[in-house]
């Protein structure tokens, strides 16, 4: 086996399987980003002081690190779907406490979901599998699953592959090459959908408008299948959805009240200004003080509106579908539609298109931004909700479509305050 690996290793070196590695570090100064690549080459064995002959004479009880690295890479690539079983049913199938059709139901697993087989049990009515999937453990008849190579063959079509960024900042490149243009900078611990592989690179989907390539060595690859759900989890999810709907209705009602109050306040200020112009100088001074005091109270009102807007926007996380060009907070919308319609609920008029939103208010720095400001990326937008977090309708491939991200999870173009405060 070792000889075979040595031959593979030599061939891998010849074709460049162990290619130069690149990482990126970004320093943000005054809102601008600068990044640099540093390369570390594994080189060939002669340059490293280890010949191919020396490898073959290596201690029998200690594998050379290069061989171990190759074994790990080959095993990792082929092991993503190892031992997976995939359901093939019309809708869902029940999971039971025992291999018996009359046993208690502890959960359910839907079509094209993933599970792992812990045990095979032969019964008079056929073969059963003891499986675990998500938090569920129990028994299901074997006929509802495809397994082995059949499951591995379809696994990539019924699962989603994700890449989690390891370094503090990682370059997203236009093409799978270190010479390709950097189109954005990705932040540590952010998770993105993998669209494919190309040599040492993986192609990532960032948002509806942005995709690109990063080096595999700087991301952790995981595969996510739909999983079983327990009876308790199903009940909790139904309760969560009901609570979110209650919060959404409450936020909409608050938005309506805030909008009415803002309109009244604007009318009061307009009347105060008119009165100031028509009064004597003494009365003018008094009216000006009154008007200033009223403006200050308005600022406090805007602050509460900002928080109410953030709460309302967050109620859509995990529930609002991404639909390109969509204009509904119920059936689906896109990134700019989400921002536009959420602000409209609070009587704040902002543009509908993402590039136009950059001009929908006063631009502020990252040190000045507050919850309720709009963060504009290249072709994408979101709402800042505080604590370094943005809520946005990302893309149809992201899970969920509407989600939270670190505010600078990709390169920021500008930050906009649309409130006028």
C-alpha cells in the first residue's frame, strides 16, 4: 500500500497537487481595505532535502508527513458521503422506538433526507434499520432508504456543501487562480454555499450577486443533509412560527403607530416654523427654543423607530424566501426589495434598487453606524441591527434565504443613514 501511495505522491508532485498556498490579511483604515497574499510552497522533495529514495527507506513504523498528508486529502475527499443513507418516500416516514409498525412514533424524516444506519434488524415483516439523523434515533423499514454506492451517487444532488472561512480575511477571486482579480474579502467564521470545485479552489456563492473562488486549504468543508425531526422539535417549530407571526403583526402595528406619530411630529414642526416666521423677534426666540426642544424629542422617537424596524426585519429570518425581483414580504423578495419594504413599513422612503440605495441617505463611517442603517455592498444590501450584525435576504441557495451575517462578511461599499437624524 505504501508503495502505491509513493507512486501517487510522486505523480501528485509532478502535476502540482501540492500547489503553493495563499492566505490573505486585510487591514481596514478609514473605510478602505488593503490585502496581501503570502505564499508558502511545499516545493519538491529534493529541494526539501528528502529524496524519493529516502522515502522508500523511511522507518516502517513512521509514515512520512507528506504521505500522511496525501492519505488525509484522499480520504477527506472521498469520505464526505461515506455511510450515508437517503430516504426515498412520497413525503415522510415515521421513526419508531422499536422495529415494529405499531411502536411509538418519536419523529419523522422527509423525502431525500440523510441518516446513518446503526444496526440492521431482520423481522418477519422485512428488514428494519436502526438509524440516527439530527437528534432522532429509532427504527425505520429499510425499503424507505437507498444506501451504499447508490446513496453516494445521489448524495451530492440532495445535500448542500458549505465552506467556513478560517483566516481572519480571505480573498475571493474571480477565477480559480492566484493571479485572478480579488472581487471581495471574506470574514472569518462566515459560512458560504459551495457551488463546485476546481483544482485547489472551491467556488462559493456569497449572495445573489456575488460568487467566486477561494483556496480549499483556508476553508473547512462540511456537507448538510435534510435531517429527521423529533415530535418535540416539530411542536417547538410550530410554536416558534406562531410566535414569529405574532411578533410580525405586533411590529407592523408599531410601525403603523410610529409612522402616524412621525407624520404628526412633522406637521407640528412645520407649524412651529411658520409661526416663528410670522411672530415678533421676542416671540421668535421663544418659538425657536420650543421648536428645538420638539426636534430633540423627535430624535428620541426616531431612535425607538430604529429599534422597532430592526425587530421587524429580524422576524423574517428563516421565513422569507429569496425571489429575484419579488415584491412581497410573504411570498418572497430580493435583497433590495427586503430593505425597501421593511423601511416603507416605518414611513421611511428608500430606493428599490441596491445601487440606488447608496444615495438614499447620509453616508456614515463604520464607527458612526447605528442599528437601522443600510449597509451597501457591491450589488447587495442589508440592514444593520447592532452588535456587528446585518440581516439580509441573501440568495436562493443560502440556508436560510434571509439570514444574519457579520456586517463586513464581504467588502462594504458604503453605509447609509436614511433617517435624517
